[in-house]
């Protein structure tokens, strides 16, 4: 049943003859990376300052002040229906004070049933023609962060994104776009962050294999190729603010709150034809810079209950833990899909290596 649901979702999202500007294009790049940020509900726009920063706010790479960092993450998304992987590398550039990073992301769903040829041209059902295929989304991010004019309170970061999406033998698409992020820290300890995803829009060019996709039954064609081969991802804006509080010598608390803004009408709590706004919040409790406990909540939206047709608010809770030893950090996060009463849970594991800490 889960595989069937994902099959319908994939074909609807990619092959529907909708407008070329789509609300949920390249959504796999909005998941984020690193179990720390995912456990905090994405509440890291103003405080993620390591190799995972490109997925949240590329300006945060400026926190890598020496040597290099590497990271990897694996997730069993939606109860292992999808596999989500991330690997990244970032290095401080001593000659100009900037930081360069490269990241690779993959979201894949395997063993999806292909029933496009289930019914032959005369209308007969032939189960032997049912096969399977995989759907995978890939992205490579080249990132750079720097301090304009050497201002130690301000950082700016940019992602250049290359996207490749593949739906079995049916279709493939290539795309490119840019993200822009900024961080600002005040003298009073407050941090403000903002990231404009797909700042210039991200453009995907699709190629569809009509021979594989189409099926003719009793002279009528099903699954015709969409007319539009161009898909445009509109910008999204994430804004957050945070401050670190020292509770005592051993404990520190870092909360963040902010909003995610989609420039389209969605199911968000505040939704207009121009923009939709969703709040988020999260916090991290740190013990001796070694043990971390995290919680978060995001993706607030209004949904209609299919049983009583009443409108209600849904949200996605998350939590996680982390442990750090010298330059090695292991993090874990768990989230719920947020769809009222859903039992779909996702588990995330991530690892970070900081050579700057190892060598000092």
C-alpha cells in the first residue's frame, strides 16, 4: 500500500499537465541535512555553523574557521519507503577568510510497481507485464561563505545547485539554481539568519520517454506525455533568530524561532495568493559541549479530516540526541510526518568529522 501511494504521488507530481511553475518542485532539497537540524525542526537558520550549513543557510559555513570538515547522513524516510543520503565537505580558505563547500544529496524510492503496461491494447489484464522501477533525485551544491568587508558580525553565503532527477525509464530532468543566505550577530549575543532558496528560481528541463510511459487500450491513449517540459521552482524564504544562554558552567541552552515563507498559496496557517507563512521553533540543550538533547516543531498547516470533514491544525514534531568526542560528532533524530495521527516516522543518523578539533 505504501509503494502504491508513492507511485501515485510521483506520477502526479512529475507527469501531470500542470503549470510549469509548481508549488512543490524539488522538495527533496527542502528536507535539510544533519540530524541536529532535523531534530530541532529546522530551527537552525541562524545557528548552523558547520559543514551541514549549505542545506539550511550557506552563510553558516563561515563558522569553519580552520582546517576542514566532512559529514555524512543516512535516513530511512517515511518508515524506510525512501532512502535519503547526504555527504559534504567544507574547507576554510586561509588566503581570504572565506569557506568553500561541496555537498551531494540523494533521495530515492526503489521497487515501485510499474503498471503502465498492465492492460494490453485489447483491454486484457496481463500481470506478467508488471515490472518495477526506481525514482531518484540528486543534487550537487557548490557553496561559498565570506564576511563582506571583513565585518565579523556579518556573513553571506551562496549555493550553486545542479539537480538531476530520474523516474525509471519514463523521464529524467536536469536543473540549476542558486540559494543566498545571510547571518548577522549582535553585540548582545543575538543571531539573525535568513536564507532565500531558489533565489533566481530553479529551472528543471525534462525529457520524457513517451514509448515507455504511454499505453493504448481499445484505441484510447493513456499517460500521454505532458506538453510542458520545463519546470520552475519558485523562491522560498526562511528567517530565524536565536540566542545562546549559559545556564551554569556545564549547561547551555540554544533556542531558535522563525518562519518559513512560500511565495504561493499552500495549506500553511497563514496563506494568501502571494505568500504562505509557517512558524517553526526548536532548542538544543548542551552539556559540557559533549552531550546534546534537541527538540523541535515545524510544518504547521491546516488539513481536513477525511472522516468528519472538520478543519484542524497539523504539525511535525521532532527530537534527537547527539554526542561529541574531540572532532567526531554523532547525531540522531526522529520525526513524525505531522499528518494528523500518522504513524509514519523517519529516522536520521549523521556523522561529522572536524579536523580542526582533532589537530588542536
